C-alpha cells in the first residue's frame, strides 16, 4: 500500500536481514558514493585510463547481490538475462579481436561491470518501495554533495571539476541522472519535499550555467517539454517557467566565449565529422568492431573529410587524444559492432517505451512515479549524443540503476520481494506488520 509522501511496507515474512545481504547493501552504498564523487580514486594499473577501481566495485556489488540476496519473484525476465549474457559475450569477443587487446579488455570489463551491475543490482536489491525510498534519499544526498563541491570548486578555483572529475561533461551528466531524486520529492507532495526538490534542480542549473555547457543548459528544457506532452505539467505553468528561463539562456549564450560557438571549435568539428567517419570505420568491422578505445587514426588513410571547416591534419590530431566518437551510440557501433548496437539500443527502446506508457497512466500502487525515471533516463540519452557517457562507469552505474528500477512489465506494478527489508529497519521494525518510510 502506497500513500502520497510515504510508503507502507508489508513485511509479509518476519526475519532478520542476513549478513550476506547486509554486505551487499554496504557494497551498493559504497559503490554509489564512489561513483558519485570518484573518491576514493585508486589507480590499480598505472597508465590505464579505464576507471578500473569503480568497475571493480560495480562487479563486486553485482556478485554480492547474486550470491547473498534472495531475488524477488519478478526480478527480471529470461529475455533480460539472455540479452545481458549476449552483450557481455560480444564485449569479450570485441576486446579479444582488438588491436589493443589488454586496454580494450580493461575498458570492456568496466563497461560491462557498471552496466550489468547497475541494472541487476536495482532489480535485485531495490525491489521494494522501502528500498526505493531509501535509494531516493541516498541520491538526494549525493546530488546535494555534487552540487556543493561543484560550486565550491568554482568559487575557490574557477572551475567545477576541481573536487569531482577531470572533465565537465561527466559531472553534468551525473547531475542530470540524479535529477531522479528531486523529481520524486516534487511529485511525492509535501511542502518541504517540493521546496527541497525545486532547490536542488535550481542549484543544479546554476552548476550548468557556470560550467558554460550548452548541452547541459538546454536538456532540462527538453525534459520540461516531455513532461508537458505526457500531461504531467500544465502548459500554462511550463510557459510561466520558460519565460524567465529563456531570458537567462539568452544571457548565458551571449556570455559564452566566442571560440565555443565557432564552426572550428574542436567539439563542433569533431562531433560532426564523426558521424560519417564512424560509419566508415564500422563498415570495415561490422560484427565485433575495433575494440573499445582502439586507435582510429589509421582509418583516415582512405577517408575523405566531409566537414568543410577542418583539415585532415587537425582532425587526425584530435583523434590522437580523444579516440572515441564522443557519442555513445556511434562509439558502440565502431568499437563493439552493429550486433551490439542493435541489441543494446533495441533493449533500451523497449524499456523506455514501457516507461512512457506507465508515465501516461501511473500505477497508484507504485512508490516511484514513472516520470521520475523517464525524465533522467531521457536526459542521459540526450547527453549521450555528445558524450561517450556509458564508457564512464560513474555515469553508466546510475543510468542502468534507473533502467533497472523500471517494472519488469507494465502490469507488474511495484516489484515486491518477500524479504524486502528497508536498509534502515531495526529488528523491532521487522516484528511489526508494517513499517512507514518517509522521504
């Protein structure tokens, strides 16, 4: 039974949380905190750019959930398990066939561990409304922490990446994915929760503006349009919000350095040219790709530059230090092949379409509003057009957790586990028929 702003959790069975499940929960919390802040940042192999420590935490958390947590009756479908296995095998084959076997294998491990770990940990560990409520609280704290460190870094050092990452885009993408928490708060009702949720979104937008990231500043507006189309926000209210926001954006774009809006700006020419160039490479290695982060410069030999504002030499220099397509789906096409791209994007499309239908007619018995999942997932998919986001485990982990929180089927409602126990439940709570969890 679910009420606005609170969750009544039916314990169904009386018992204590096993030591193994507590260990899995602790690992899940540790992994989420490390992915949010990239601290502690342990270098396992000197010189290797893949975030192996984060990937290892994701893999260990997945293993702990599989081994120690009793899986809910509707944890997932056979098709989802089969697709997960197939995608993992395709990554392995691609890595072994790559010209950079070791580096591609490390990167493949990180990609697979963060994606499969996030998705299946959500399916197994976050099955009950109580667990989902506490995960919402965790994401609220993580988002507030990222905002605080970003603004502190900007205040003290003139940049938001000082305490969090080495690049602006992964920080902004994490913030957009963690919009999940304030949206749950806003839709859950209650004055204090709504104020907190709106405050977090406004402060997040401040981070986007001081970062000078056009994509991050525009995506929240697109999310508002999606909410209006689905009928979750009244058009009049959206327009009222859009007018001051439009004025703010005019000032934002006016204040951007001229180099950032030029046709010869590296992100501009590199991303545009990578559409035809990525297809050129993929057609040479259609089945298993060239391997994650494998060198691409040699493929310029028989390729003609299409973008008129960049030379072959300049594009080659960019390829040397960027390596990827700076577009997640182009990157999967080149590095992992067409079969991986088709299976993965098809799976995402099925989940998103299911979520859209749920958002149109939300299940009153579900704790999580479908819109709270749909909007940040949409934000991630939009951001992945200008960022190889799923190669970053700190992004992939949260993105796939959100996907894993989508119900297995449209009529399944909230996925309940017989032993779904709140993370903060005490033995005295377990003896009672219901436990009220507030967020």
